[in-house]
């Protein structure tokens, strides 16, 4: 079995995964006032959210954050897949930040004092894009025969009978 999580992916996956999991678990037990606040802010940036009740929206948001946090923390989930989920989620958060008046300076993405807590979404987006752009996240290691750049000799019917196509 090949490793799914590379050593240089561990630190960013642990920190973002723990952050997302904690955020989702805290929202799961939110009271009605918190649910209405989250729903109201999200509906201001994304009008389609008005189709859901505040309770449904908060549960969906919490479930998404918990699932994403668990995927980032799990070594069984490939980094490219976890990075795709993180990038997608963070893109929505960055869109929320940019569409909400008062969170950033006029004509600039720089945050105001009220927008500093939301500016972390850019960090999440950067980490997700880093996972997606890392070539090692997408390539499975070659078998030993391929790494040696010579044909496999352990079986005649082996599919590794040609030199490695990953190296030139």
C-alpha cells in the first residue's frame, strides 16, 4: 500500500483539519440566536441561503465543516482530494468576505477591524491551493521496478514489463 499523506502535508493538514473540525462541532450545538446570526450574514452574501431555515443552514454548515475537518485529519484521504474540498469551501468563504460590506476596505481586499476574523479564509484558500498544486499529492509512487528504470523480472505476466513511463 502506498502512502496517501506525504510528510510535508502533515502540519498543514493537522492545523486546518483541527480548526475546521472544532468550528463545525461548535456550530453543531449553536443556539437559535447564533443560528439566526449565521443565516443572516450568509443570506446577505448569498441570497440562495434564504431558501433554508436558519436551523437547516447551520446544521449543513456544521456538517460540512466536520466532514472537511475529518477528511483533512484522516491519513486515508488523499491530500489532493482533501485539498479540493478545502479549496472549494474556502472559495465560498472568501466570496462571503468580499461580498459583505464593512469586512474589507473599499476597493481593496485588506480587512477592516471587523473583517480580521474573516480574513483567515484567505489562508485556508492558500493552503487548499497549495495542496492542489503539489505534484506529489497527485502522483502515486512507482513500484520498485519502475524506480530502477528497468523491466520487472519477478513474473513474466507482470504489467511492469516496460521501463517506467513516469521518468524520462
